[in-house]
């Protein structure tokens, strides 16, 4: 039996182009597709027919009549084919099963990824059980995308040496090959911030916006950007360059070797460290937990409840983040900035203060920048974007 991946990868490039258009714009009529592609009707029919025959697209509905027979609306099949998205972050691992519209069919979140082999085994077992429970044959799964903490060797599918990971075993891990062996599916890999910005750009808050940026604010500051409709890639595939922008030359020493990096002031570890230090000095907080029990969630909650020391810590961190964000906006000039991650999710004060600080210090104040808290996909953006990345790579492939 021919699997879904082989069916799609072996189609003509024009058919894959049409599937991508219908996936993102559907439901659409043939006339709308011809207007978007410039194809003639006979050409359009020739390249649409294989998609209809294999069930990748369906006749979804009838459009409005302009006097004659109502036109047929085409859309991707929401139930015929599926994609897996995997998010390997520092504080959790998340897996989603989506349809071709990137609608989430099933989701599971695991604890922090302590060991590569154990993480791959847990995810593989979950997927095996979930596909069986949902009645989805693996032959109808196109493959899996992985969005993970960098740095990566993306071409070889290797996680190199991520900082601040919960385990030292995540060094030079051939994660793509490990999943390929376990799942027997095509696998693609990218930095998680890149997959997140792709999800928001193609299917979320940034749909129709060709220049946007995504910030994942957590243990580190991870950044992804879309420029002219494509992912901006650095030579070394790092996703944390923004976190190592220096904004205080006399600041604290960073693990990268510089002083005063944004990450030393605005990340979960730095905020927690700063709060504990102030608490020892002043002993003026409503938090009564022992120091070793206090984490960023305690601090964020206390700040929202009006604790002065917690608010001071969050405001100071967010202001410095906003200064760095203003510098970034001045250079990149995005139309949309999505701020996400644990700090944004759990601290409305951090988000509000950071956006205000960035807006106040932007150079081109007459240019409009939209800010979004969490985007459309919230904490699922990395996993959904990883699934979208797999589909995009298939659709972009040339004729075999």
C-alpha cells in the first residue's frame, strides 16, 4: 500500500502548488484559484484531478450564485491525512497530531526532557497509542516535524549543545534519526522559534503578513522571524541571538562570555535569581516560601497580586526586555511582533511593561507595529509549526 507521503511527494509540482494554495485559502472556487495562479481552466483541471482522486482535496460546499449554477468550493480534506508536530523545549515536551489545516486532533504534554532516548520512547509510545485510539493508520500520516531548542545542525538533524537544558545528555543528539527509526516516518527538524513563527504566519495571527517576528520568553529568549514571506535563517542556525544582545556593558556575566546580555536580565532564571537576592536583602515580600521553593510562577503570581518586590523585579526585567525589543524593531521593522512563552503566559505585567517600553523607544514611531500576546496558537505554536514545516517541505519539493 502506497503511503500518504509517497503519494504527495510523487505528484507534479503544480499539483503540490495547488494543494498549498487550497490549504491556506480554502474553501475556494476554481475561478479564485485561476485568478491566484494564472492557470487556464484545462491546466487547472489536469493538476487538480490527482488531488481529488487521492482525497487530498474535496468538494467542500457550494459558493454563492451570480445568476447561474452556484460554483463548487474546494478545500483540503480535514479527515483524510494527518501530520505530527513535536516541541522539545527546556521545561516541557509537547506532541500534537493535526489535520492538513493544522487543526489539532490530539495533544499531549510531557515533563521536561531529561534524557533523549527516554523522550523519544515516550513520544513514540504516545503516538502509537493515540493513532490506534483515533483509528488513524500510519499510512495516512505524512510525517513528523520537530521544533526544538538550538543550536542545531539542521541538515544532519542533530541537536548540538543547548544551554540551560535540564540534562547534560542533550549534546550532539541525532534526534531526527532517532525519531525516524522509532516512527518509520519522514522527519524534519528546525529551531522551535522558527516553527512557531511559521505557524503564526501561515495559519495564525500573522496570516497575510509577510514581515513578522516571534519571541519565546522562558528559560532563554528564542526568536524567529519571517521576512518577505520566508523564514530568516542565520548562518549558524542559532535562535537565541536576540537573548545575547548586550544592553549593559557592566552587567552580569552571561554563559556566552559577554556581560549584560538581555538573557541575564529577562529570562526565567535571571528573574528568579534577582528576586531571591532582593528578598534576602530586604525581606519585604508576601511570599513566605523557603528560597529553594520559590520559582518564577510564585514571582509572577505575587506580582499580579500586588506584591511590591515581585512587581519591581518583573517591571525591571520587562523594561530591559522592551529596550532590547525596541532595538530589534528599529533594525528589522516587523509589521507584527508575537510575544509568547512561559513568562508571557504567566505574567501579564511582563507583557504590558515590555510592550510599553518597546513602543516608547522605537525610532520610527510613525510606523505601525502590532503586538500580540501569545499569538493564535499560544503555547502550541512550536508543535503546530513543526507539523506545518513538514507539509511545507513536501509542497516545496520539485518533481521526483
